[in-house]
C-alpha cells in the first residue's frame, strides 16, 4: 500500500499544472442546444476594445491562434449561445453579475465557472488542439495583461443563426 501511495504522489509531481479556471463538473446548463448552427464572419477593419459597464461584467472571449482556423468554437453562458469564434477571432459581451457557467463547444464541451462582478472586464481564452474529427478545446480565464495581449492578436467575430 505504501508503494502505491508513493507512486501516486510521484506521478502527481510530474503531471503538468494547469492554469485553466475551475472546471464545472455539475453537468448543469452551461452549453447551448447542439441543434443550433451558426454562420460566422470576421471584421478585419475594426478592433473594438472592451469598455467597463457599471452594472454589468464585460467578458472578452479570445481565440488567438490559427490552429483549426475554420473550425467554429461556440461559446455559451448559462445555456445560451452568445458568440462564435474561429482562428484569430474574439468577441465581447456583457452579463449580469453573479456566478456564470461558461461553455465552449467544438468536438468537446469545455466548461468553467466565472464569478462575475459588475464593473470588471474578464478575458476568457478558447484553447484549441486537434481532435479526432475536428478541434478539441479548453477554457482559461486570463489575467488582464495576458488577455489584452491575446486580444491584440485577434479580429472581431460576429455570427448569425443558420
């Protein structure tokens, strides 16, 4: 038994630490309906910056990589799709303060919890890696410095229902 525990401890020392935010394992309504499909577009002529909203939390969702460029990563808050990114894209939205369930969907669903405070700006990055059929993704809540650096690499994204 002691060697088993030592092995587990040793393995834990060598596993990479993750900077990703708290994972939502509640199975709650973070993602939107799978049946909803979207058409996306990229605006390469403007670059809106997030602005503080006194009674809301502002969320900037960035995907600052060209990996899986054409693969859409849908993004939902509390079960409702609020945006779609492709490679080197971002979008901005505001939410009411409180605990929010965030979900990013590609081949998999990635979920995190955000404790949103009014008057603050949050940066959330969609990490993408190649999966079996298309891109898999993970979410990370970034600090402001990393978030603004990622935002500078991206173009605004917009979407409409198909």
